[in-house]
């Protein structure tokens, strides 16, 4: 199949074993797989050490990975299991992408022909898994999408809010008990989030103390109600990588890093800070310096880029809203990403001449409220 494929292909001869497939990936890709699976690796590790750690995690959890897949992907796995690499002109992008992100399937580009590979260790496990109880427990596609989307939108979501969102967009309603069971079941097969006491929680929120601090921060804020379009988008994406604000941030970092592995690590690290509301200039500067990146003479420009990025992304501290969507609050502090000080939010609706609640220090009418009546 000699055509452009919008997938992350590995150039060269297809490999057979899991370690071989992982070793044929670039270091950046191994880090992405580790992040997707919730596997702890360090950017300073060699590819060999990363591959060994990921291989162990993938083999230990592969049956659980299968249990959480949608029906189309299960059929895709079934069709590929035990087969040698072959031309993949009939394989759908979405089905491959979900598997590729977790390191279960690899795609090779050999002289312009595309070959999908399931490592032999995983191929031998597929039929056993599909022949048993796992097939009976294949989850409803929409339930999986909603669970993943609400974790990405909220950071942490209670079962009653899960039911509320689901019932707002679907004719077939969920009871609270069904919502709780659905969330708990899906969390057990995922590496990106966990289930605790009736709540699904992103693994970006680490440990009881961070979770407790998170709950205190959002306690007085109502959940944002996502649209069906947003649920569809965030079931596949943690944030919008196609936004102009993200592109500007990414370009700023990459243009100033000779080592693109370091650039990727910086981008991932700062995004993680932004997503979990832990961004400070000092923390970002330390991360940059550790990776040979200096902001000398560019501090203000960098701070403005980060402020714009955070002002136009879903904020967990705002219960899934963007700053421009959040206009009412009960004396809850907003994070000012430039000065790193907390302010009290405006009670009720934000006035056009009031400081923008996103923390930009610009009037609302010239920032998030631009163009609004």
C-alpha cells in the first residue's frame, strides 16, 4: 500500500517480539506509551531500560487491556492475531490508534508498504483471552467513551455526575448503581485513571494528599456540563493539540531545543503542570534548566504563551470549564499564572472592565470576553 498513512509508523523491517518492537521505537514514543499506560519511566533511562519496563507492564496487563476495548477493536485484534505482518489497507485508523498508543500494536513502514504487527507474546494471549470471560465482558463503546472523556475533562468525576452527564445525552438512562459499576469496571482495565470511593480519578493526581488538595480546590464549584461533541473529542484526547495556543507553545519550545527528546519532555512536563493546576514559573524554569533550556530575555514572552494556553484549555480546577466559560463562582481563588498568586474570583457575572478571571491581568473584554456582548 504505497500511500500516505496518518499514523505513527516505524521505518524498517517489521519485528516479531515485544522487546524488539519497543526497541525499534524512538525514545519519544516510548515515553508516550509509558504516559498512556501510567508506567513510571525516567527520560534519562536508556531505550533498553525503558523497553524492559514497558514490556513487563504490557505483558502483565494485556488481558485487562483487552477487557476494556470496544467491539470493533476486539474484532480487529481477532483478525490480526497469529498472522504474519501484512498490508493494512483495510485497517481503520481509529481502531489502530487506540492500540498503538498503549504499545499493543506497532505499525511499520517498509519501502512505502505499511505492516501492522502484534508482538508474538501478545498474539498467543489474544485467543485465550477472547475465548474466555473477557469476550462476555467487552464494554459498551459509549460507556468507555464517557468514562475516558469525563476523566480528561474533570480530572476526577463522581458516579452521580457520570450518570447526570450520560442521562442528559442518552435516551437509555443509567441508575446511580449502574453508573458506579460502569466506572469501576472501566477503571480496572485502564492505566490512565483509577476508581476510589465512587469516583474515577486521573492518575495525574497522585496519592491521597494530592487528591485531597484537589477536592478542596473544586469543592464550591459546579461541574461543567460537556456537550456530546466535547465528550467525543475528549474520549480520544486529553487536550486540544491542534489549538493555536498549543501550537505556539510547542513551537516556542522546539525552536529552542537542539535535542527534540528534551523538547518533548519539557512540553509534556509543563502540560502536566497546567492540567493539574501546579504550574509555577519557578517549577517550569527548573524543568527547562534540567533539559538545557534557558529563558534568558524571554521570560515575559514565555509567561504570556503559558497564560494564553491555560486560558484556552479545560481546567480541572474549574470542574471542566475553560476560564471563558466560567462566569459564576462563590469566592473561589483563580490561579494567576504570571505572578503565581491567588486572587478572589468575581462574585456573579464578570464585568467587561473587570480583570479577566483567567489570570492574564488584562480586562475581561480584551481577553476571554473579547467579542462577547
